[in-house]
């Protein structure tokens, strides 16, 4: 199971989304924008998910 979590990016934050959730990428984008002021592109997040899946 692949999760995108703020902790992976060095934030002291418990937020995470499961990649299998609908709109997982949108949720993470919205969260990081609102809470951390960082905008991740969908392309970047897709790459991150792909990389994590390959490692699993
Ligand atoms: Zn966060």
C-alpha cells in the first residue's frame, strides 16, 4: 500500500493519503498548499507514487 505523507517530505505533520483513495493526489496537493504553502504538480506526485511502488 502506497501512502503519500508529509513526514516523507520532512514536515512535522501527520497528514497522509493512501494512493488508492480517489483524488489522493488532489487531496495531497490541497493540503500541502494550504498547510505548508508548497505547490506540488500532479506530475511530480505521480512520479513520487511510481517510485514508491517500484520500491515496495
Ligand atoms: Zn502536512
